[in-house]
C-alpha cells in the first residue's frame, strides 16, 4: 500500500508541477479523449493478476483443506454441544474438554454438532471449521511441538458461547498411545464404587458417564477423570471442590442456561457425591 501510495503521489506531484498554468495563456490545454492502448492495458493487466491469484489460491486450498467426501476414516470425531465439546477416538474412547493428539502427524478430524451451529477452532493449529447440525465437515489438525493448545467455539451459539473452551494436548506418539490405551482399559469396575449406585439412582447417570470408554448419552459431558481437569463447564470456573459443589447445588447459577437441571439432594447427599466426583482421577 505504501508503494502504491508513493507512486500515485509522485505522479500527482509531477503533473501539478509539470503542467501548472504559467500565466502566459488563458486558453484550455489540449484535451485528450480516450486511449485504446491504455484501456486495453489497464483491463488486461488486472485480469491477469486476478487470474494468477485465483490459481495460487485454489492450489493452496486444495493443500490446506481436508477432503470433504468422508472416504477416509477420521482419526478423531469432534462433536459440539451447547456448551461443551466431546472427542471420540476410533477405539471407542470418548473424552470431553481435553483432546489428546499425537504430534507431527496430520490428523483428519470430523466435526459435527449435536444441536446448533458451533465452530471448532484451535488458533495455533488449524483454521476454523463450522460444526453444522446434520452435516459432517472435515479439517486437518496437526501439532509439531508437544504442548497444550487452547481451543474455543468461534460461532455464536447461545448464552454461554464464550464458555465453550477446550484444550488440545499434543504428545509424542509413545506417550499419546500410553494415554489412549490407559483410557481404553478403564472399565466401570475400575471406577470407585461406594456412591456409584447412588450416582445412578439420583439420575446423574441418565446424562453423564464416568468411564472414558462408554458411549456418551450426548446430553451431558462424560465425567471420566473429572478430578484431573483444570476447569469446569467449558472453562467457566476453576475445578475446585467449592465450584464443583456449586454445580451439584445450583447448576443454573454455575453456568446460566446450561442443560443441567437442578437435582433435589440433601446436604449429606451432595457431600457424598462431591467426594465421589473428586475421586475420579
Ligand atoms: Cu458453540 Cu459458540
């Protein structure tokens, strides 16, 4: 822009000085109407430039865009909900919030929505991809450096759109596989037992699972390893016992508008549930 500005400015200054009225004559200067050569030039040249940019853009799009034809099985399925994320791995492991991936490999991710339009976005790793209800979209995801990358929803999707965060945890292949195997091995028997029945009886299990390898209901996020998570409710609060207690006491106060109904529980029942949830590491 600076170059164009300077070229135009130089032309204007030159013309003002070179063709200024010198006071000798009051007659109009010579009038020129049209120049076929110039007009062809300034029509053809921009057409060539735009065509060149079009070709370069299409080539870049083909390189960057994942194939949208669902021929290849995806490495990861990401499902957006109001207002949380869920990732499903080919081996059946389902995780909310923390999405683990292996580094230095281009992963094909299928993005879906369970309700309204959301948008999957990890600014440091990939471009955005809309999650559209009833539609499967595909995106490449690749992290070359191990680390934790913050992701967020990037399409307004309701009252708590801003609290629909997630994390992508990129690990070298060996530690990623250890993690995935470990998740896959966890069964309902490995999960602490005492208030587990109570967890079911009170209806929590209608929406939530506590085991990573268990089909989720789609109504509420899996609570597997809940105690190891850094935040609650898509990032709205830190994962402290007090904040977790608020979810058990008044979910609508914890995150207004979310789908979790109030469950009538006594103080003792809430304490027992809190202890149970804090044991899910
Ligand atoms: Cu989901 Cu915004």
